[in-house]
């Protein structure tokens, strides 16, 4: 039997009108400190977002989410946070913010296959 590792994940949300506190799940971030693993993915449901706020800036949303992706991948153009360890990146992205991109509180779990766990959580919580 494979060893299971502890992981944490958070759902990434867009809040089209922060003052209304309504949100749409658009992404997922998952990390395991032991495996030095971090994965982030998102999708932008434009019509759904527009139904909450027609004037929402989807271009800026995509740019911000792409910066999260660069940070998680450790891209050189991801800024200084991209050079941090996986757990520090995760904590930075999931820090409480009062902006249009927010995250759920982190949730823990155990997994023998982090990629499969990410896929299953993404399918269940985002799509």
C-alpha cells in the first residue's frame, strides 16, 4: 500500500461585487509540504460572472489568475513570491483578502495520488 501524504487545498472564488459577498468557484489550489507539491488551475465562466455583474473586468481577472499560476509554477516572471517554498506560496494565495479574488479556508486531507486528488476535487468543486 502506498504511503498517503497530508495535503491542503482551497477553492479559488471570484466575487463580482464584493459588497454583496456572492461568489462563484473558479479554481483550486492544492499543496503538500512533504512532497513539495503545489498545483493550481482555474476556469472563467464568463456568462455566469456577467450574470452577477455585467461590467466586471474579465481581462483583469484572467491576468490576476495567470499571476497565481506563474507563482505556483515557480516561473521567473512570477515575481519574488514564485521563488518561495510550496507552503509559503499556498499561504500567500489563500491569505484573507477583501478583493474580487478570494479563497475558501484551507481544508486538509490524505492522498496517495496528489494529481488524482486534485483532479477529483477540481471536478467536484469547480466544474
